[in-house]
């Protein structure tokens, strides 16, 4: 038996000095005092800016493995989601339905993701990050294969609804796995890198769709069959890793209190009692962020083809370049948030993104590719701060549940983005286009609508971020969790947590036989 301290303790001996003044605990402030501090606490802390490679070198082997398995899982989650959006026309032809009918398969995924984040979030906070992650990926295998074998439209919708549950369960778990044990100084850049797994998944889906769709007699189906293969490797990867040290320390405290389940329920009650207003705020914030990403992306290919008359290849190139900008922005701004603060970084890059809306939506030549790169740099740059921002704000006992569910409820709220933009766009008709068959194709000024819509969304995100809290550098260790201290009636900062040094197979046996 040995006393295990989390990695954060090892890299920052006096962790609390690393937390911004704003973050001391807004729950103890009066509303008036809290409001008065919203502007003053935006002042960048100007923390030392070490070489990013130095930050990455702070991660030990196990921390890198945790990040990589989370990144690959999140990337393939995104890949599986985009397989439908990239094959809408082919699916419509197979099932003899319209493109709009097929997009219900996308809508159902968005609707059921919140169910998955709730189920898998609670399971991950109760039983650990490892096995819910593995079950998630087993479901990906089954449901991607199932989609590839569907024969009717009804079967297709049913399988995609179930896929929504699986997809919703992964985000919170991936964030916790990658960031819980991460050294505090490296959290910003690791957060940005993790979030861009989504853009990376889109790029992979685009590449494999080109290679696998309509290249055999099976049409679109090989893309989905292939999508079921990499999760096998991701499962094997996760099987080789133990639970995070942070979660194991929390489980040890729970075990000392008697029943694990009883202590977990008590933690949940305390967390909801103390942080219910924060949870509502996080959902509202995530709604704004999801409106920002969907509003800038979903209808953009339609604008390029319908309004700007881009060819299919030109649209693909523009989308790929935009996603490269997204991946770059997420990493860079995530890193910068460690220096300038989470809220300041989000607000600053949102202002820059707003300034770039005009070239992003009104430049009709191929030069719009540059605007697309930098606009998505800004959109996903703000997103790069989100994983660690949510982790630092969330109550420790329900960390996976809160991160995942706030994200997915925000996603649900924004699921109508493209419909809203498309409907408003029809109020701004343009001269029709005569296609090769001699038929008139209706055209609309989608650029104007996207520009106005995104301007409003940026303003909303800036306002919500301004009035919200920040806990940059907060310790994620159970020893510093005030909720757990209230449940246990102990000052855990002076309490050493006994956790056995054991390999992952021993952890698995403990999970199977633990006393509930």
C-alpha cells in the first residue's frame, strides 16, 4: 500500500497559487460583487509562456497514452458521425427518399446524444473512465456495421438513433481521460489538441469517403463497414491502460466512507445543491458554442455551390483547408489560454472571428479559401479552450457527466442552425442558375444570412463568457474537492489517499468485485 499523489501535485507543489483571483469561488460572492468583478477579472494573468514543446515534454508516458487514446476515440467518434453527412445523396437513392429525409438520420443523432452523455457520464463518474469508454467503442462497432447492412429507411433511422446515444457518451469521458492527470501548465495546449480530434475525424471521413464510396458494387456501404474497424484497435489500446490516478484516488476516498454507491450518491446531491446554477450556465454557454460551429459550417458548402457556383472539387478543397485552420486554431488558442486566461482568450478570438465574417461570406472568388482557414481558426480556436474550461468548472464528483451533458445539451439546442439559416436565406433570392439539363435552379444569398447569424452568435458567446466564471489552473485532485470534503466531513488537503500500486488487470478485478 502506498500513498499516491496526483501528477498535478508533482509538477506544481503549491497548486493553489496557480488559480486566478476570479476563481477563488464565485459561489461565496454576493451577486453584486460577482458582477463587479466580471471586467476586472478579464485582465490577462500573463503567466509565463514556456516553449510549447517544453509543455508537451512535461507529460509522462502514461499521460501521453491517456491523451492519445482519448484523441483517437474522439476523432473516430467524429468520423462515424460524418459518414452520413458525406453520403446523403447516395443514401437517399438507396432508400428512395429525399435528401431532407436522410438528414433526419443526422438530426436523430443530435437528439439522442444527450441521452448518451447522461448514461455514460454517470457510469464514468461512478465506475471509472475505462470500461464505459470500451463499451462506447463496442457500440460504435456494432452500429456502424449495422448502418452498413440496413435495408430500409426505418432500419437506418433506428440504427442512427442508437448511434446518437453511443456518440453522446464519449466526449466527457475523453476529456476526463486526457486531462485529469495532465500537468496544470500543459492543460491549455492539450485541451486544444484534444478538441481538434473532431476536425481530424472530419478530414479522415472526407478522405475515406473519396476512397470507398461508389468504388465497388456496394456503393456507400463500405465506408460504414470500414468505420467499424478502427474502434477494435482503440479498444485494445484502452485495455492496456489503467484508470486515471485522479479517479483512483477518488474511489479510494469513497471506499473509506463505506459503500461506494452511497458515497457517490451523496457526492451527487452535494454537487447539484451547490452548483445547479453553474450547470445551467454551462448548458447556455455550450449552446452558444455549438451555434457558432454549426452556424459557420453546416450551410457553408451549400453557399459555395449554390451562391458562389463552386465545383464539387473546389468545395472539398475549401472544406479541407478550413478544417486545417480549425485544427491549428484549437491548438494555438488552447495554448494561449494558459497564458492569457480562458475567458479572455475566448472573447478575443471571438472578436477576431466576427471581424472576418465579411470576407468569409462575401468573397466570391477562390480567395475565400484563405478566409475560410482563418474563420475556422477563430471558431475552433475558441473551442480549443472548452475541454479544460469545462473540466475546471465542473464539480469533481460529476465531472464526466457535466462536461459531456452540457456539451450535448448545447448541441441539441443548436441542432436547428442550418434549418434556421436555410429558411431565412429563402427570403433573399438571387437570379436562378440554369444547370446542364436546362432547368432553373433556385439560388439564395446564404452568405448574408450566415454573416448576420454568426454576428449574433459571436455577440452571445462574448456576453456569456464575460459574465461567466473561470477557474484556470484549478486542482482536479480529490484532495482539493470541497464537495467531497463536505460529504466526508474531512479536510482532504491534509489527508493522504492510500491507493495500491497495481497494474490495470488488478484494477479490473477490483471493479468487478468492489463492494457497493
